[in-house]
C-alpha cells in the first residue's frame, strides 16, 4: 500500500483498495475499502516504529513492521 502510494502519488484511495483486493489482500478477512486504506496510510509512522505524542516523536518500544 505504501509502495503504491509512493510510486503513483496521485492514485485514489479507491484505486489502491481495488489493487489490494485484486491481489487477494484482506483486512481481517474482508475486502479493503478506501476508508481503511486512508487509516493505514495515515498511520505510516506507527508502522515504521515511530510514536508521536504531545508534539514529540520518538522510536517506540514496539518493533517496526515496515522498513
């Protein structure tokens, strides 16, 4: 999802959801929707292991799941 957004910056959330669903990816066993795609993209830093709180950013105590 992050790669798609990076390679095609103007692609819509709906198109990203369609591409993910077409490849067989699911979210908790259900098809992706544009809203779910937006929620994941908005939390990219968290998936990279970076936490934000009270205007500060730091590496979290959890392991990053994407590079």
